[in-house]
């Protein structure tokens, strides 16, 4: 029983680590998708958390029921052979692109917050990722088990302090030209593009019992809770963070230790997402390649480092819209499968 609970929590941490990324941890992503809609954005956050929990749990149940070992098998099962193979190819490219974006973000964070030059910054980031990948899936799970609790605690500290400081301010945010038509559409779009990587990492992990379902549920609900307190902090301190690229660092106030800790949180968020991208990529192409796994890891990391000079912001602006479109296709496939099989899988959901 203890081992079962521990494995489910490890899966939950891995799920959170894959989705949390730099955009989430910085607060910028949550401001754009939720806080800008003022109080209605809170409904969007709650909806997103519930969807992350339901979809995460279902992907794990689907993987267990179908005995799939990598995301290409899941895609073919959900979308059919032709569409599944097309999306598989696009997601494989997306995973590599995501790795590049996260490495560029690590380099930028280490340069801005710790005055580290490009080569040492990339070397340190790659060394941590290599060490994790060397230990396989256990390394990935332990890496997330180590970083995600730290990330969660510091995030709650910063957001809690910001809520306390902004208590009594209006939660109403002045109307702006929204990128999305409504809070509901915004929440669905947010879940859609995030569930690409979420589904990929969950389908790449070892799922050996139905109770692993709880890993997806706990991970989704935890992510929703973290998002909710960040959004509340952003809304109560709108006049402080409006126009800022990394609003959560601003909310840390004048406390140097808190700012340092949150800079480490940003770094941890990018590293866990980079590991999720690389691990999923290796699971997809490693078994079909004559190149030894660790050599393939080194080649992929080296290639990604060569592309990072294009810049973190430019890479995000160019690549993330593609993630959103892929997410709609995959989300549609998951929802159709859920309507067909959800009741059947429900029998095993609550067997712990």
C-alpha cells in the first residue's frame, strides 16, 4: 500500500513538473490566461484544475488498459493510424522544440539572476539533465520528487505574502483587449496546449496498476491549487505587476532571500519540463534507434544548445501557437475516447 501511494505521488510530481514550466512559474502565463479576466478568471482556474485532474487520470487509465509503452501508441489508439502518425511526427518535433525553449530559459535565468555566462549556464543545465537521464525513469521521478515540493512551498510563500500585502485591494482588473474571447475559452485553450506534454509524459511512464490513476488526479488538482493562489496574488497586486515580464519575482518584494528562492523556482520549473520533454523523446525514438540511449541523450542536448541563441522569448512566440493547435486535436481524441470508455475504466479507478 505504501509503495502504491509513493508511486502515485511520484507520478503526480512528474505530471506537475512537465506542465509547470517557466510561463506558469513566472506568473506571466497565468496572468494572460486567467487574471486578466478579473473575478471570472477564478472560475477559469478552477475549471482548468478539474480538467487537468480528470484528463490526467484518464490518460493513465487508458495507458494501463491498452498496455501502451510510448506516446506514439497512445496517439494511434486515440486518433487512428493516419492522423495519429501525423500528430506523432509533429509532437516529436514539439518535444525537441520544447527542450530548446527550456534550455534557453535556463540560460536566461542564470544570466539575469546569477550573472552566469552562456556556456557555464548551459553546461550546468545540461549536466543536471544528463545526471537525471542517466538513472532512467527512476531518475526522472526522483528529480521531480526533489524539485516539485520545493517549488510548491516557495510558490505558496511568495503568493501568500503577496496576497497578505494586497489584502483589501480590489480584485477587479481594468478591461484590456483579451487574446481570447472569454474566460471559458481561455481555460479550455490553456488545458488544451498543456495537455500535449501532460499526455505525452504520462503515457511514457511505467503504469503497472490501476491505482496509478490517482497520480494524474492528484497532480491535476495540485496544479490547479498552485495556479489559483498565484492568480489571486496577481489580481490583488495588479498595480504592482502590470507590464512586468516576471510578475512573481516582483511579488517577492524587497526580500532578497525570497527573490533568490523564487529565481531557483523558475530554474527548477524549466529543468523539470526539459527533463519531461527529453525523457518522452527518448522513450519514443530510443528503442528504434541503433544509437545507445545515453549517446542519443547527449546528441539531443548538444543540438538543442546550438539553437538556444535564438532567444527564449522569440522561441516561445514562434512555437507555442503550434502547441495549442496540436492540443486541440489531442484533447478531442481524449474526450471521444473518454465518452466511449470512461464508464468501463471506472471499475478499476478506485481499486487501490
